[in-house]
C-alpha cells in the first residue's frame, strides 16, 4: 500500500471534533501536518487550548481511523508552536458552526481585546446583532454564551483566539 499525505488527510476528515460533531479535525485546523517516512505516519496536531479535555479522545480517534484503514505504524504528536488560532478554522467549517447554532469566530484584530466583552455577536438563528453576552464560558472554555433579544434564543459563540 502506498501511503500519501492526501490520503491520510482524507481519512482524518472522518474524525470529528468530539465537542462540536459537525466539524472534523482537519477543517478545525487541529491537524497541522502529516509526515510520512516509509510505512511510518506521524500526525502533528495542535490543541485549540493547551488544556483542551478533548485532545486524548482526538488522538485515540486519529489512531483508530488510521489503524482501521490498514495503516499500522502511526503515531500522533502534539505541537504547541505556533499556537492554534481560530483563523485556522476553514470558512466551510465556520458555516457548519453557524448552521449548527453556534456563532462562528470572526477574524481577531489586534485591537479587538479592548472591546471584546462589549462586542455584539451576530445571532446564528436570525442574524440580528441585538445580542448580549450572558456568560464568558459556554459548554466548553472555547465558547461563550449569548442571548438574542430579537429572536429570544440563547446561543454559543466560538471565541476568537
């Protein structure tokens, strides 16, 4: 069997983010590189947060996907430099987040930190900007909770980092 980087990436597109099952780890930007040396495959991943509780599950699912496809000599290595950023999430994945009811991150500008908590996040349901932050943390540390005064729906926002 000839192993290619493209083939490995296709296999990894089947590995979903365990906290957001509509997005895979490739389009999430977690997979940083695939290195092939003969029959050895090394998948480099970057955690979205250094303490992300889903990383062990993601590592196990990467290995399961590779092993079940006949790739027996595979390993996963975490890399922290450069640090993961929401800019690595593909535009298709951001649309999937929105369709799932999670406001996707935008581009983080260097001066955004000054008004981060006052920033109006567009509601993924009705597209209104008449929203407010209700909690800095949602179901996971990478999301915040918001409320839309227009459609009266609570929603999560994937934070820009």
